[in-house]
C-alpha cells in the first residue's frame, strides 16, 4: 500500500494528473476515481496502455500490474496529494467563493493579475472536492499567483476545500438564494460561505470585501477579520467605482486613493459591476498598475455562456445559461429591463436545488418577468410549469416542447435573454434563435 510521501515522489517525476482515459497524457498519473455509475479501477490497465506512467487504484483486483499503485481510497489519495503539494508552494493563493458570479470574477481577476504575474486560475468549473485538488496539482513551479474557485452546496464543504487550497487571500462574491436545499435555507448559505472567512482569520489571511454588501459586512465582522481590504462605491474604500453604462457593454469609472480611471469591457450585465470592482481591488493590492488593470479588463472576452452577448442570424442573445438561482435570475431580468431594444424576449428555465422554497422562488421570478415590457415570455421546466396557473406567458414542461414551439413560431429581431440552470441544457435552443 503506497504512502502519501511515496505517491508525492511519483508526482514530482510525473506532475500531470488524469482521471479520464479519453484524455490520457503520456507520462501522467491516472487516478482511478469512482462515481455513482462507474469505477475507473476497471480502466487502470487501459490508462497504462494509453501512456500513463502509473495508475492509482483502490481495488486489489486491479492492482496486479507493476505500474498500478494501490491506495486505501483513490479520492482521498488525490486530496492528500494536493494538500502536500500546496504545502510546498510559497505563493499567494486567492480562494474565491460565493452564490453568484464566482467564475466570471475568477476570470476577471486572472485577466488583471496575468498582466503582471504568471498566474493560474481554476479551469472551467473545477471547483468541488475533485476539481480543487486537480487545480492545486496543476500549479507548476513557475506560477506566481493562483486563483482557486471553490463551490459548495452544503455546510463544511468550503472548510474542507480551504484545507486543500490553503488560501492566503480570499473573496466571497456575494450571498444569494443558491443551493438552499443543501445548505438548509438562506442562513445556512451565509454560514457555509463564511467558512472561508473563518479559515482566513485562523491563518492570518487577507479578505477582500464589498462594503456595499450588508451580508458580507455582517459575516466579516462576526468572523473578526483583521486583514481586510474594502471595495465598493464610496471613496473611503481602497478601490471605489461608479457604473457609467451597461448598454450593451459595461463602462465604469474607478478610483484608488490618488487617481481616477475609466474602462470599458466586452461584458454585459449591471450585476457584473461588483465583480469587476473586486478584480480591480485585487489587482491594485498586488501592485498591478492601473494601465495594466484596464488592459486586462478590456481584453477579457466572456466565452463561457455567462453574461455573453452573441449575435445569431436573427437575434441578439444574452447567453447566460451556465447556471441559475433566484438571485442571479432576478439580476438578469433587471439587467434586461435596462438594455435598449425595440423587441425583447425572455426564455428562462428551471432553477435547481431550492428544496421547499422551489415553488415560491419560481413564482417570484414569473411575477418579476411579467412586469417587464417584453414581446414574449417563455418558461421551461417542470418547476415553472407546475406554478403556471393564472400567469401570462408560454409554459413548457420540457426543453423539447419549447424547441417545437420555437420552430413553429420563430423569433426574429429580438434581444433574447436565455438563462437557466445548467441541467436544463438551454444551449440546445440557441440554433433556433
């Protein structure tokens, strides 16, 4: 049975981790993780044949090959390896969590910091108990700053991920109505996200806090943080800003203690203003020049279906269908109202993991959408469908039914908001728009 120290020696010689035989890199370490519907132990020899240097397994039946390394549990071994690797790195690690805007904020921070430093930022949405270890194990010796996104849907998850990522700096983007089922309500969300503040307090880390957010101020005061850097709309903050324009792209002015600057982004959505300010604040903290900060922001182009403006043959579509919860959905609808367009259409899909709050939250979104001056309202999914009575708009219980409707009655010359939870797969409607 391999020890964590012996496994780390293998990692030093083979510092590329693979968990999928479809993406094997020659000379990598293959970790045979288990899932609900698969057991990658069964693919260990295949991984070796495809070029992996070693396969880490936790089933004796698949440990016969001389390059199979047996451990008690593959996932635990991966997490322990990441902890050990992180402990060898003497670099700033910015831990980032929040109910909304995590990935966009991570990308903005990376865009700013990479103008001066060799940075690493979590790839895609690898922000859970598997993704965070994989991110940490991707940190090569030349990396100077890392931005690690941490997601959670229950208590103690952020605490656990902090134990792996060991952040020296941290940011909570906001607190919203997300994963209510797992957290046990809104107060549970606050408690779960505050685990990042608790870690920073215990390890003398710095926290970047939006002074305009009362929940974050309350949580930071409760955590008794000593090393805090504030951003917001008031000039007393380390960085302050003002939103100048949002139609269709964001323009803002921002100030530090001595000077003022303007910048324009290729990003839509007034709700991204605070995410941009966070990136500016962190850039300034790490002594990135204002010119470099603005260059990083203006050079960032969203391509991850978050606040992404796309032109189709017939319409302009706000592609925001990577995820959704009541807070982000309400913000997206408010933003659509601010945008100038002759014709607007709302196409929104179900929000997941809301537990007992689901019906009420879906009703609230319907009622908000009904107040908008739009040409058409389209609601998709069983949660919206179940509360459709006495409400205007078109309701479809499935994506296929909505697709049939759009084929029969195509939308043209509209500004379309397309938003829903990832599991709704709303990107399948894009070719019909």
